[in-house]
């Protein structure tokens, strides 16, 4: 039995409005990952942010890699 993408998307969309306030752990992990990028000297041509959610990481990545093409994907459109 597979995952019903429409049901998953509908669930994500229902939660999208309040997700950012409840995503403390996601923001904490994202901050640690962004801090770790300070030692990496490579600059990607393209960045793919799967599960981008409320775009918390996007401004940080765009600032760090201004010449890279950023793509943020998420099930939720909100």
C-alpha cells in the first residue's frame, strides 16, 4: 500500500499556518547546519531544499551562496 500524496499534501496544507511556530527543533537543527557550512569552501551551482517548509533556511542559504540557484520544494503550497 502506497502513500496517498493528495492526503499527505492536504495534511501539510492544514498544518502550514501554524507550522513555523511549532518547528523549534527544525529551526535549531537548521541553525546548526548553517553554522557548519562556515568550514565548507565549495559554492554550489544549484541548491535543492527538500521539505523547505516555511522557507526558514532559504534566506540564509541565499545570503551565503548569492551566486547559486536556490530551489525550495515542499508538499504544502502555503
